[in-house]
């Protein structure tokens, strides 16, 4: 799962959300350097990634891209699954996506001191291009894939995966919907255990 899913699955706890959002830039046990709630967010992020990578539905989706995109098929699929979350946002939240995204950007600006240097540098671009809302359209999805491809030095031309997304659009959406329900339940269990 990519940014939007990780944020959403943090259950509206600001510090857990921040930890979950920036977890990829925190290696190994460096998470212990952070406040307890941020630690929980990092642990949640890692649990989401582990659950996702091993899940047969997600693996089925990713497999369609593997021959052409290899290792990057997982990166692409994470972004594509965020597209379906954004596209169907009103099924998951009563807060409009535009408002939800704006509130999240404001949270990051308010707690800028807590962010890793990598996230601090990325934040202006994220806000300027409104990444979280961009996920909802195919044009926005293609733009984000292009940006990710640039970030990885154009190794596999990720933006070309929009062809496969369009070809298997309904299959991917069905798989996302089934998978995401299981992931939501899994995250509730993780958050409950972390609160004990």
C-alpha cells in the first residue's frame, strides 16, 4: 500500500499517522528514537507491508505486472491500490478526500519538527501536486507513476503500467476491494494490541 492507505489505516491518531507515513525513511531499530505513538505508527506501517506482501490477492494483482516490471511490480501495485482507495473514497470515509488530504498536509506542516529530513524535503512537492487527491484519477495515477519512475532513475518506465491498469481495471478493483477489507480488519487488531 502507498501513502493514502497508510494514512487512512492509522485510525485518525495524529502521531500514529505521522509514524506510519514516514516509516519507510526510518531503518531498523531507529524507530526507537521516536515518541511512543510515532513508534506505534512505524510498527503499524511495517505490519501493513508484511501483511500486504504475503497476501494471495495482492500477489495475484502484482503477478500481472511482474514479467514487464520485475521488482518494481510491487511499487506499482501499491500505487495502483491507492488509486482504487481514492477513487472509492466515499465508501471508506465520511470526510471528502480533498478535505482529508488538506487536513493531513496541515498536520505535517504543524508537526514539521517530527518529520525525517527526507519527508521534510518531499513535503512541498507532495502538497503542491496534491498527491493524495491525484491518486483518484487515471491521469493523476499516471503522473505519480511517472514521478516514481524518475525517482528510481527510469529503470522500468513505471508510467507505462497505465496500459495494464486499463486492461485489467475491473479485476484490479475487485481484488483491491476484497484485499482492503481484510487489511482494515488486520490493522484494527494491530492497533488494539499496540494500545494494550
